[in-house]
C-alpha cells in the first residue's frame, strides 16, 4: 500500500489530499475484511460488494461509496501493473451518486460574514482577506492554505494557484479582494510571521494555516454574522462564488477554468 501511495504521488501526480482519501478508503476496506475473517488481497468483487452493503446499511453517502470503489479499482490496477494481481473484468461498477445541489449563501449573507471580521488587527485583517479571497476567486480550502507570497501579483491583479494534481492556473483578483489581501500582507502578516515563512496565511504562532484552521474561521465568523453553522464550511464560499457569477452572466467555460475543473461536467452542477 505504501508503494501504491508513492506511485500516486510521484507517477500519477495526485495531490496529498487525494492520497489521504485513497488511504482512508483502502484502510477501511482492509479493517472490514479483518473483522469479518475475509482475505483482503487479491481484491475480489464479492468482498467489495459486501463492504458496499455494509456502508449502505451504515447510511454512508453514495458519493463516499463511489469514491471507495474508485480507490479500490485504482489500487487493483496498480497491483496488475506490478504483476501482483491478474486482470479481473468483474470488478464492481461505480455506484450511482446522490444528486445534490451545492449549498450556497446569498450575496447578503456573504457581506454579513465579511463585516463580522472584527477584533484585533491581525485576526480581523487575516480572516477578512481569507474570506474575500475564497469567495472572490472561488478557491478551494487547500489552495488558500498552500498559497505563497510569490504566487501573488498585485501589479497584474492575478494569483498563481496550484490545484488538484499540482495543476497550475492563473486567476484574477480585483477590487476589494486585492485591496484586502494587500492590506493583510502589508500590515497584519508581519505582526506574526516568522523569518523565512513564505505562506500567505498563517496562525497566531506564525505557522502555515491548516484546512482545520480555515474551517474554524468560517464557522466563527459565520456564527458572529448570525448564519446557521450547519450550513457553513469553506467549500460553501466556492459554491456561492460559482453560482453568483453564473447568475451575473459568466459563461460556463470561463468558470470551469477559474475553478480548475478538469471536466466541464463538474462545473455544470452550478447551472
């Protein structure tokens, strides 16, 4: 399994987040096999079907089951590639996904979250610029946390983003978004940054901001803005951005490029 994860990172160019997801999926299957006296390898369709039935009874979302099968099928392809398994055309097909509309906030609620960023200068400026950038550019949580100073180009009003699979794209950041980020980088960030730290967003101790920290910021500011926390997570800002710009007339292909989707079918859900 360790060799497989190394293969995903170095040869397939998968992100660390993808590898972590694959790891959880495969470890879950292995644990299920151990608890039910089944041999996990070679991967057998009947074992996988039993595991999926178990996940279904546990009310695990179809989207998660879909990813589990995709992870196991990818692992099986790797085993075949390495000569550790034989081709098996009877592997289970991917379960159908639940069709859910993305959760979004209204433009008024977005403004309320922005204005809820009060407090000491470092935290108020950092949180406001994070939320402005996440919504204003439609960035993923991992992209926000991985952003480095050299990725910001204030003169051309653009940001270089490294997304899933380490793919790069350039997105514009204009108006209020650029000004808030400029203010944070110039005034607030130096208050906490350690020498040599190049990540844009940092914690009170000067460490790189983690996705868990970002989630807490969204929850905290949303609660202060009077928005139900059950509706709030970092991806809601990205969903809201995509929906709002489509309403304002952006074409689907441009939105696909801004969001960094490899397939336009992924972007179409916002229609």
